[in-house]
C-alpha cells in the first residue's frame, strides 16, 4: 500500500510525463532512428563484424535508454525509433533502389534487433514502488 486511502501503486492511474521526460523520450526516439540507419549501413558493408557491431550498438542504445530514463519507456522509445527507421529503409523506391538485400545478414539484423529491443525493454526497471512490504518475511 502506498498510502492509507490511495491503494496499491499498480492501481493508480498513469500520469503524463513531464516536459523534460517527454523531451528525453523524443531524443531517444531520434537516437534510435540514427542507430537504425547506421546499423543498416554497417551490417551490409562489413558482413559478420558489421552485423555484430550494429546489433551491439542497438543493444547498447536500448539498455542505455532504459537506464537513463529510469524505466522501460526509455528502451521502448529508442526501440520504436530504431524500428521506424529500419522499416522505412526496407521499402524499395520507384527507381528500384533499396538498402537491405535479400540475404541472411539483413534478416539477422532485422530479427536480432527486434529481439534485442524486447529483451532490453524487459530488463529495464519498471515503475518504482514505494518499497513497502513487497518481500515475504518482512
């Protein structure tokens, strides 16, 4: 219980983020898009090492976003930016140009990045509790 009349924290309504936190989420979104673009270029250029470098950069951003924002929303904001950039880069243009080839490395980058986003968002801390009596034996 967080208070005598308020009930548990899980039952409390969500509040909109403060302007500073919203700006941080927007920055993480833009940074996610930049990492997605850079990863798309690097993974194809230097195949096995570039793929690992691109996935390590994405994982670092997702986990760092969660830690910097103090919750899972930081990982989600950067993952959404990464996903938007990568999905937009997979579409072919009318001229026939495209950025992702139909190869194993591209699919590993797409699926591996999505898996890393889910893993890092899960590892991020959730909503902070008031610390009251959550453990057994107290």
